C-alpha cells in the first residue's frame, strides 16, 4: 500500500472512532437532549401523589413524580384514623408507600422542586429547581398546602402534637382532657360541637371580643362552655405537650390540648400559572373526578379540600389516577 493511501485510511479510522465518542460526550453533558415525553407528571409525592402514581403504574403509564420531601403532616408524630395504619408514624407510611409504588417499573420518583409549568403543543412542560425540564401529556398537582401559623410563642413547637386542627385526626387522643379552641365566630362554632363531643372540659379563646350570634351564644352557655376574650402571649409546653397558656394580661390557664383554626396558602403557584381556578376558600377547584378546569390537569389531596386526612388524600389520589388513565385511554383508542 502506498504511504499516502495509508495516511488516508488512518484518518478515516480515527474519524469513525471519534464520532461515537463525541456523541457520547454530548449525551453526558445534556441528558435531556433527546426529550422524553411522560404520560403523566405528578407534582408532589406524598400520600395523594403516591396513590395516583400506583393507579397509573398499574395501568402501565409512564409516570415521573417530582417531590420536594415536605409533606403537610411532617410535624405530627403519629397518623390516626387511617385504617390498617392507625397510630403509625407518617414517615413510615410514606416510605412503605414509595417502596410499593416504585415496584412498578414505569413509575419514577425524583427529589426536586417544581418551580413552574406551562402548556405546550404536546402537553405540559415542568421546570424544576435543579434546572431539569420534564415533559408530559398530563399533569397531576398533589402539592398539599402550607399552614400559616399565628405568631404566638410556643405554638410552632406544639403544632400537630398538642396544638391541633382536626378532631378526627387527633381528638381521640385528647378525649376528656382539658381543651381549648382558639377561634371565634362561625368558624369556631362549626368546631365547638365536634370537640364538645370528645371533652366537656372546653374553653373558647377568642383573642379579643367574641362575635358569636345570640343563638350561638345561647347554645355555648347551655353546654357550660367558657368564653375567654383575651389574647394569648405564649403557650408553655414540655417537649411539645401543652402545659399552660399565658395571656397578655399576665394571667395563666392550664390546658392539655388546643384546637387552632389557621389560614393556609397553596404550596405552589403552578396551578394558577397554567390557568387552574381556585375556590373562594383558596383550594384548587376540581370536580368529583379530581379534574380541574384545564384539560389534562388533575389535582388531589389537601390542596383541593378542607377535609384534611391521610385517608382522604389517598382516596382523592386514587380517583385522580383512575380518571386520568381513562382520559388517556380514550384519547389513544
């Protein structure tokens, strides 16, 4: 072989080797270069999101769950009123659920935070805090809500332990105990009979002058329920267990549990960004099938209802996953 031809062949061989090496390098630098379109992106991997994912995984759907690891009930030591799991620690329920859900090979979970989403030609695009972009035909928003706690010293340390919000989730554990309800007016009156059913040692702390109606006041007094029109300065506690309430006038009163009705906000603005409506109370508006007003977007869990419990979150996630799969199936048929 002539020397010039040998040089040409060597150059061709090097080029052939170099091409796959350069493609491999690009793939490592940009793993999203070849865009994968999932069937469903689930934003939020707590109870409702995992429940939806299990239903979709069992329907052979290609699903990615984006979860920031901040479930709404992370402050409570035990989860109650959830059949088969009554009294279990929330993180144990969650870890068991993740293990079962991820056994379905078409379901993946990433630890990340979704920061925005938008409607695109082939579905939806979600960007995350890590800089990753995910694309899917449909979205489920299962992000829960963020509680806005009153600025009272000691309340944060006792929240979801002995300062509680739900008689169904926590009430049995404080039955017949000395109990307060920190609320006023119609909101308080809705809760008073439920708590009175669990404990007759009940006081209403209104944080200022009460605004009960004459009829409400008549029933409150008939049931020997005290009304304290004082502001709380501090909640004294021992390892999260309420001991005393210190009022701003310096007086104190001992309690075992305090119900607090608090405000909340959505964990994310993503639903509004893609056009989802909120109710007057601030929940994502859904129909009986957990479908929002935007085609292809479902929502489930605490961000859609005032009835906050693990059992209800799991139920709504199951419904959302089932109905979304039916929507996809009919579109593909």
